[in-house]
């Protein structure tokens, strides 16, 4: 069972903060490989024997189609508020979908994350058990925090097909069909929640969704704007430097 980390960034973001993710991955000597989906020349990034760079646009042409079609069209919306910047957050969804080519247990991390310590082998199955399709930090009454997600590419439904195939068909359709703009906000979080709610509430009735199961990375806090790295399982190994934190050492 192959386990992988994945993330996505470009050279601008690499220079601002993603290089810290790469350096911390190397410094903490992580045991599973890291796949980095980038929007530009893969040859300009730091090399390492367990780090693989993938041209996102070549791997997922639908991602490039979405960007080309909508960047200028919705640019004014995106400049007003980040919640309206569908293009900015679309890369994550296409990278997660493509990563199924390379891993069975897929651990997505935002590129403004840093590793704090070496992760032991038993942590991965505790985070994403064999019978769980999706591990996430759900924030009820708000949108799911997607700085860390884990997908199980092995689980099959009652028809014998991978749940991941059906899940990502619906998840990416929010972008390939421009359905993201029909949601309350245009984040990948909203597309993820719209997809998972369908599976979560209908898995008992629809064969394609059967055996769908989630694990919630609970945070002991009384407000909904919590961060996944406040979870006990996550905080020993990751720090997610969101907002102004990403500029601090």
C-alpha cells in the first residue's frame, strides 16, 4: 500500500513559503514521498530523491482549461474577496484527483505547511484507517478546513468500483462544468463539502456511494474557525502557517 504526500504551488509561492515546506520535509526525513504539483517549469525546484515534481497543467488539462476560461472573467471578484477566487483554489482539487495515479493513501497538505518532526509509520493508519475514505477537519456551521486532507484510494463500493473514482468525478465537475460559481463561496472547501455531503447522506441508498466513511480530526475549541493543526493527531508533526503566519519563521 503506497502512501504519499501531495501539495501544489508555483515559483512565486515557492519563494514566499513553499520552500519551507520542502526544506522541513527534508530536514525531518519523512519516510513517504512528496509529490508537488506545479504550474510552471519543474526543473527550477530543489531536487531530492523522495520529492517528485509534476506539471499540473500537463497532467490535468481540464485544470488549464478552467484557469484560461475563468481567470480574467472573474478577476474582479477575486480581487474583492478571496472567497470568490475559484481559480486560486482549483489547483488543489485537480492535484488531489491526479495523485490517485501514484498513491493508495494520499495525504494532501497545503504548501504553507511545515513539518515539525519525523512521522512514525503507525501514524498514517491512525490518521487514515483502512475502512475510511476521507479524513478531514470538519467545521460544522462553517466550511471544512482543507489545509490537510487524506484520501483512501483503495476502498470499493458494493458495485466493486473505487469510491474515489465516483467521488472525484463529482468533485472535479464543479470546475469542469463551472458549477463552483453556483455555490455560496468559490473555495475548494465548498466544492469538497458539496461532494462529501452527497456521499455522506446517500451512501446507504446509492450503490455507487456505498461504504463511504469519514474520520473527523476534531479540535477541542468552541468556535468554528479552528485550524486542522490544532488537532492532537496533527499538531505534533505539522504547523499550518496560514495568513500572516506564513511569513514568520
